């Protein structure tokens, strides 16, 4: 997986390696390059030299996410045509790193080659790298053996270690290993390198052993990917671009699957490379919602794991409450010693209602009432959290204000950067804050919780109560958040109830949650598709013309594919099929400029100005809910709706994509279903 800056990633869940195009790693403290697992960098240096010369890349084959092949030569680029010595580095990621190294002599004379691999491990926590801080309180150690090099780090009960070895005889030293090789004309030499990573408990048990039991080595990954792709529906389309994005998204979702340590080995989607390769409540729930029509198998383990970690007490450092669904779970040093509150951290206000939303939507898709019964108490607790713990001002809304003043998040909605919630004139509101889309999620959760209570849990009284609460929230929200003179909903309420009057993409989420009265929907759609928000490549997070608007502002003007997929879903729900299609076309067309992979976000510049989407400098890629955006946009275009006793399919289809069909959709409808719609001027073949 090669990006525009020339780095190449090899991924298996939250184990990944990022190197340069020659396969080398020479990290700086603030650069997310190296070998990572469980939020720790196990290798910060991995440099190959032949006769004292570093390697220069000729080409890279990164077509498989778990395997990268580097074709390299020693020396500078000017020596390409004269290179008698060349090498192939074939790298695979599984539970550990393996790299097959082959050196070729295409010269006319015998050569003695000094092959050197320089190795170092800083065991940096991902947050140390992200925030460019390093104040390690533990102790490093190095052990040189006859057949391996062992590098480690200890701090009290926290212990991480990497063991580097090779299949061919080598000379090991504290800085790496060396091979001395005689190669005749036309001969080649090979070895297999391994870096085995350990996350050790005080009793010496490796926490990563469960992962090795699940995947004994990296050779299991091709079969796993084939099974994953085979289980997904086939997209039958005459749009080459759409097929490319669908396939890339499906493979990227496979790459991001990981098993959280000590949580039973079930796989869930990591949020994204490089900073978010772990379990996020909001991201994982929304990704599962996006992908139900394609990869419904992600939903049950995600719901179960989040349920197992649901808040059970009040804790101001972790911002935990009974019933609250976590925001983020980390395994690095800073979490272990509570320097970051991510063990886990609960500072999000949307994961709890989204937990109920996903549970209901999954039951509708799958008919799996057993899971809905299994997680009944957790769903009830999440619904209780909305009213008992999230309503900080007793006004009937979900509010947030961080309790962890040192390291907690200021903004606990999906736009969680510090300046993402502001008035149109740039002022920042006070705390607590209540963002609009979160109230929509709460409304949706109550409606869906009522359905589950009535049809699955056998509690009609609870269902009646939830429906009454939802109706009251609907009326209250449409009174307090609606800006009649502007024709849209406020981004948020300030601490005193004053509407925060910014125009933002958040209003699109209100459509998919269903909290917007039908008579107001056209005015919302007019804003979403107007020039202030719609760039031609998608809906911007923040409208042009407002004080904090910046087309390269993280949440203040960029275009987020995940955001747009839910906006399109909402447009379809309210009958705005053409507008939903325009968003789908814009986002999926943008993906073709990123080799079929939708990044976390891209610039909000107008399409007529740039003619191509502008890369956001630090966007994560691959990103789970960006990969999921493709799946939800396809579902939206086909109009697949499980809210009836059968899959209702809307006959309208945006004109940009021609013939389209999803074949063998998994779910309660069996594997024989196929859903296809055609442009009026493009009849079925």
C-alpha cells in the first residue's frame, strides 16, 4: 500500500509495517514509520546495506495488503543501468514480521558481498509519535545470541520485546546482523528474516500468543482473504471505476480486521492507519452499519466486544459511566500507566446510542434474534445512559463536557478536534455542548429500542415508554435546534441553550436518523447540495463563507467519505434519490484519484477549481469507515431496505453508474437474492 509520500504499508489488523519504497525503515521520533503492534513500535530501524551501500527501489508490488515485494539495487539511482547486483525483499505481516531476502549476481565475475541489516527498537508508544514527545521511564536491554538478537523494554509490569533472527548463518551484534556471501556469476543467495514481537505479562506469558494460535503464521492470510471476498456479494457492474472502488474497499476492510488482545480472538475493524489501528466505539459501529449488506459478519463480534467493555461505574479519568460505550481502547505504555486514559477511554457521546442502532439494524438484516436477546441488558443500559448520565443540564438532550481535564477530549462528537464546534463568526461555544446529530442518534436509538422491546424482548411497556420519549425528543429538538431564518438546524446548543448557528454537514446525519419533519427536509437538502457545502467532490464538513472554514481544515471544510455516505443514506430515506446519487457519484469518482481507496478525508476545494480531489496531508489510509462508505453508497443507490418483511428495492438509480447488481446478498433472505437496477437508457444485457 504505497502513498503519495512514497511510504509503503504492509498490514494485518493492528500489526503493520510502514517503510520507504526500498523497504527500509529509518524513523524519526515523530514519523509513523516502523513495525507496529498493539500501539507500540517494535522496530524503529530496519536498514539493508550491501557492501556498505543502502538500497534504491526499482519497483514495488503492494497488490496484497499483507505482502509487499521490493525490487532494489545497492547504490544511487544513477547506477541502475550498471547494476550487477540486485535484490528482492518479499515482506509479509502476520502475527510477526517475516522477510525473504534474495540477492542476485548478474555480473561476469565472482563477488564477495557484505550484507548488513541494521536493527533498532525504540518501543515508542503511538501517542509519543503522534504528539512528538519522548520521556521513557523504563529500561532498554539488548541480548546478542548465537542465532538471534533480542531487544526489549521494561517499565514495572509493562514489558515489550522483539527477537530478530535469520535462517542462514549470521553474525549478530547489538546493532543488527551481518552475512558474508560468495556469489559466482549468475548465482543467487537467500535467507528468511523474522522479527517476532512479544507483549509480555509479569509471569512471562505473551499476550500475543492467542493471535499466533488464531493465525499460526503469515501464510494463513491468503486463505483468509479469499474466504472474506468469497463471502461478500458480487458486484456486477459495467462501471470499471465502481468495481475498482468496491474491490479495494473490500480488501481494505479485510486488512483492518484485528483481534483485540485478551478479548477472545474475535475480529473487529480497526479504525485506520496509522494513528487509529485499534478499537473505536463510534468508528467500529458506523463501519458495521455501512457494511451490513456486504460484510455482516463484522457486526456480532463488534457488538459483543463493546458490550463486554461497557461502562459499569463512574470514573472521571476514564470518563466512564454505567451503560456508556467506549470511545477508544489502547494497549501501549501510555495507556498502561494512565498517561493517556485509553484503557479504555469512554469520552464519546454517540457510541452509546449507535450501539442500539446497530443492534437493531443487524437484527433486521440477519434475523438473528438470538444476538438481540443476548445483548438486551447492554442495550437497555445504553438507553438508560442517554437519559440518566448524558443529560447534563436536565433539558432532555445528550450533552458533553470532559471530566478528565488533563487528557480528555474537549469535543466528544464525531468531529472531535478542538475547534470543530464553533459559531458562524468563529466563536467557540462554552461547555457543556449538545451537537445536533447526537440528538438524532438518540431519537433513532429510542425508536429502534422500542421495536426491539416490542418484537424481541417481549416488553411492550418499555416499548411504549421509549416511543413516548422519542416523540418528546422529536418535538423538543425541532423547536430548539431549528433556525427558521436560516432554514437549517444549529450545529449545536451552547451551554445556556443558545443555538450555535454554523452550517455544517451534521445536518445530513439528521436525515438518516429520521428526526427531521418531512416538510423541512427540502430546505435541508437545498443547503447540503448548495455551493457553500457541496464541493462537487462531496459535502464539506463546514460551509464555505464561515469564519473557521478552511478546505484543508480537519473538520472545518474537508470532505469525509464516511460523512457523505450517511448523508446520502439520509437523502434516500427522505426520497431525494437524485441528490443521493450526486453524492455517490462525487465520492466514488474521487476514489479513482486515490487508486480506488477512499482516504479518511480530502480537501474541500471546489471541483470546478481543482478538477481533482486534493489530498489532505495527514489523512489516514486505509480507513475503515472510508472503506465502508463505498458499501453504504452502493446500498443507497440500490435502495436496499430491510425495514419491511422483505428487501424493498427502490427502482430509481443514479445515472452515473449504468448497470449495477449485488449478487448473493447475505442475510435473512438467503444467498439466492440479486438486486439490480438500470439506467433508463441502459437496459439489462
